[in-house]
């Protein structure tokens, strides 16, 4: 086992989104403010017809990930 992984585990956060424009920014901000910063964020949009995808894109662009 890699000692680096033991001391700094990678966490996967998965968010499934469908028409969540009322909640997605709060959810992303909550994840972004966690004390653990060694994580990957996977967002799956299931064909939203509201502004969810646009809000996600804006959030990522503003954070410059």
C-alpha cells in the first residue's frame, strides 16, 4: 500500500443532478468549504432542463479548478 495514500486519502464526491438549480450552488459551496481538500468532485447531470448545468459551469469557472 502506498504510504502517501494512507496519510492523504483521495475522496470521491459524486453529485447526481436533475433540475437542481435551486440547490446546486449551496451543495457545491458546502463541498468546497470542507476542511479535507484532497478530493475529486464528480457531477453527473441527468439531462436537466433548468439552469443547473449553467450554474455548475459558472461555479467551476469562478473557482478556476
